[in-house]
C-alpha cells in the first residue's frame, strides 16, 4: 500500500509532466510561438520577474521546479478535499473536468493577475480554449483518477 504522501507526489509529478509536455508540444512544436526555455523562464518570472529572462538557461530549471511545485500543490489540495466532496468520489471523469476548470480559474483569474498586474485581456478564442483543455486533461484528469484509485481502498 502506497502512502498518501507518495501518492500525492506521484499525482503532482504526473500532472506536472503531462502539463509541461503539452505546453511544449503545442506552443513550441505545433504553433511555433515560443521556445521551451522561454516557457520555463516565463514560469520562473512569476517569482524572479524580469531577471528570469536575463539569467540564462538556469532560470528555465527554476521555472521547471516552480511548475512542479504548483502541480504538487494542486494535487495536495485535491487529495485534501476529496473525502469531503461526494461528487469527486462518484465519477473521476467529471471530477477531473471540474477540477481542471477550477485549476484554470485559480491560475488565470487569481494567481496570474496577482503576480502580473498587466496581462492581456482574455478572449474566448482557440488559444484560450486550448489552454483550458490542456489543464483539464493534463492536471485535472490525472489527479482525479490517481486520487480515485488511492481512496478506493478507504471508501
């Protein structure tokens, strides 16, 4: 039997890996909008501001670490609320969808505006829908299914 901590770390690592892989695949390879290093530096800039872009590739490493920390926090939070929300226990597909939307809202409507007071206005367009889908399928779904499997022993 795996410990809850190991399961949360595993869920956070899985979600963080899928999310960063999807971001790199979509924005660097398919859409050719940026580079992998710039994506990771952008994440690091949440804490290190403009220095993240001038610090070189090591800032990408900081960004990757911050990305995984955020994924771990979202995994931890889901595992904390799971026992109290019956809806999550019934259907991991719907709870993953719901949690993915929650994560997107928290990151894009709360965290990012606090960290970056000047952001472009959001429009309901393909990039916005794509960003929501990435979060749903790469963060919400994996965390929901891993939690369901873990908690199946208890409920």
